[in-house]
């Protein structure tokens, strides 16, 4: 009897072990099957995240391109405006420079024109008795280099009846002869002036023309003789 109990006990243990193996085996298979599904879900999430990021990047790029294309091209406005302003400024500069040059020419006349001469009228053309010396406005310039020569000439002319006589220094002090410059409107006084000055000075034969805008009717430049 003891042997039969032992054999029965062994059989029961074998049966329990087989049963326990069969119960645990499906569990292991189920666990193995669940792992791939978990990995698939994870991969799908990562793929979705990547696709969402790609979509965000593409949307941002499209928006950036849209903004850049919508920016107004100011060059088409700036370049014509700059050209127009430059042309306007250039025209104004040219205009005002021309006006300034014209005003300068009119305001700074040459006192004496050395290239022209006046033909002395014949003695019968004018008479010393009808000409009035006190109507002339005369300037005497010292070109002799002798100090006080202009003052002496002024005193001499005033003694002859010339009332409006001013003095000054010539641009040079090496004049040899006394020169007379006179306006065209007063050329009838040439013979009278030449006669009056010839008493004390050697008067040049050529008489120069004085510009109309000069403050004087006659400019006498004294020479050394």
C-alpha cells in the first residue's frame, strides 16, 4: 500500500506540472503578441509628430514667401524720384549760376577800356567858351610814383574852374605820359582837357573810353612827364 500511494502522488505531481506548463504558456504568447502593438503605436506617434513639424515648417516657409512677395518694391518709386530731383536741382543750379554771372558782369564793369580810342573832335566841333568845366566829375590818379602829384593836379584843375575833382592812386606807378579816359557822353571835353593839362603835363595822344557805369566822367592818370 505505501508504494501505490507514492505512485499516485507522483502521477498527481506530473499532471499538475503539465497543467501548470499549459496554463503559463498562453500567457507568454499573449505578452509576446502585445509588444509589437506597443512599438507600432510609439512609431506612429513619432511619425505623426515629425509630420506635424514638417507641416509647421512648410507653413512658415509659405507664409515667409508670401510676406516677401507682398512687400512693395520701393526701387521703382525711389529711382525715378531721385532722377527727377537731380534734374530739377541741376536746372536750378544752372539757372542761378547764369543769373549770378550776368549780375556779376553788370555790377563789376571795367573802369577803362584800353582797346578802344576816341577820335578827337576838330576844334570847330566844340568851343571852349560853351563848355562848362564845373559840370565834369573828375578823378585824378597818381601813376607817376611821385608823392603828392595827384593833390597838386587837383589844385591846378580847380584853379581852371573844375569843381568836382577827386584824387587817388593808380594801379601802377610807372606811367610815362598822362592819360585821359572819358565817357562817350562827355567826349566834347577832350580838346579842352587836353589843352588844360598840356600846360603842365605830357598828355598821351590816345584817349581811352571810360565805361558808362563809372562814377566819374573823366579819369586822369598822371605820368612822370
